[in-house]
């Protein structure tokens, strides 16, 4: 069995994420390749595509949202993602058990004690009546029907338990530091088609697509990425079609039969990734892209993942954009060539986000 080094895993991830060289593929193709694009904050998804696609402009993604070919909704790990509409119709039913598990967590359960989950969903969908409402209005009406309970949490539980799609403005490019009010619509009404029904083959296809974008990887990695459990049984049934490798610590890794690991010596340019970027969140063991020490700096609190800068394919610091200034904060001193490349990439991003200045803080200042 072939052993793969940490560097080989890093280079393979960089290649499959279009981070070695930007691609000429369309935004819809790239979102499909990544399966779904993390979209906690609207602008970050646009930066994620900018980092991967040549000549990307915000309008290219906004048009897809307006045409309903891409939707924003709760999906992988019960968090907000953008997905191609055709993919969403398959993925959401498959991932629903993970979303239901989140909806049953203590955060929601404390507020809905004594309420029947199915009845709450029926009630929420009845309020929407196949149309669109601001999430705040859905929350207000649910609170009216259930005095003493937090309507916002009730609305959030409804959104976890049944597929609701966010309106275009919610996921569109906008001013930094602000976000549009979220509006929600039943997915089948928004898409004009019914949702699919999950099948065992859907789980296998999800694993294939995950490996195409993030492999080679282990079962725990796939589960950490999507939120589903017991995928070891599914992978075991796919062994005849998958390659098997040994990871840096001797762990079992799997990949598509027709996929090859990348050359560990492949040069990787400096890259600036958005907050919550897929490349950082797609594995249980993230050491192929970030050290455990740096992970604490990039993910400093619950549900926070800061924007990062990559040097030689690995996280080397963070960045932020406030009041027109893009601030770079390397964790360690940079070589002169890397600092020059980082400044060049930062100025490219500055033009994209409409900023005015680039500054350094930390060891490279």
C-alpha cells in the first residue's frame, strides 16, 4: 500500500481546489466541483471563487442566484452553503439526518420542549404557504402561536428540519460588515420542482464527489465534512472502486481509482482564502493545510474561522478587511520573495473588494 506524505496530501488538495493555478471554469462548474461552497457571510463565498477562478467578477455569481441555478441554504455540517440547484435537490434530503440531529441539540431543544417536531414544521410551512417571508416575520408569527418561547429559535429549527432557500439578496455581494435580512422560501416552491428522495447510491456519489475535491481522505474526514455518520459502512461497500493509501500517521486513506496524488514538489503560489473556506474545513485531520498550533489562531472561538493567507500551500497567517484597508497578519516572518508575492496578491484582492490600502502587522511588518 502506497504511503502519502503530508506534503503530497497538501499538493493534491491545492490542485483539486484550483489553488495551484486559477481555473477558467465557470462559477457554476467550480461550485459543483467543490460540491457546495461555504457561505456563512455572503461576501466570503465571492472571495472563495475569486481565489480559484481567473477574471471572476461578483456579477457572475449573483446572476446564478437570480436565475435560481444556485441556492443558499443550510446544508453541510448544518451551516449555510451555496450549491447548484440540481445538486441541492439531492444533497439536502441525503443530509437531512445530520440537520435533524442539529435541530435536536440542546440549543433548540430547550426552547421547544413539549412541542412535536413534525407539527412545528407543518406549522412553519403553513405560515409560509409556499411563498417568501423574512425570517424575522416567520419568527414573529411562531412566537405569537407559542408564547414564552423564542420565535427566532423556533424559526431556526423549522429551517433545519425542512429545506428552506434564502432569497437572492441574502446571498448576494454587498457592503462589507453588513448583511441583508434573510428571507426564506420552501425549496420546492423556489425551484419549481419537488425535492428528491435520498437513496443508498446517493451516499456513494457524495463520497465520490468529496474525494474528487478533497481526497485522498479517510472516513472520519468525509464525516467531518458533511456531518453524516456511519459512512464507514458505505466506504466498505465501495472498496473495489477506490484506491487505498497509508497516510502520514499510518491511517487508511481512500481516493478515486482514476485520480492521482500530486507531485509533492509542485510549487504553490501565495493565496488569500476567505473566512470559513472549504479547504480548511473539509477534513477531521486538517494538518495537510494548517498546523495544530496555527489552527488555534485561525479558529479562535466556537463557529469562527478567520480569513487565511497561504504560503507554500499552508496557512501562514490571517487577513482582514475593514474601513477600506486589507490587513495582512503573518504568524511568522516571511522570506522576501514570499512577502513580495503576498503584497501582489493582496493588491489584486484589494481591487476586487474595492478597498484603498494594504497593511502588514506581526512579524512581517
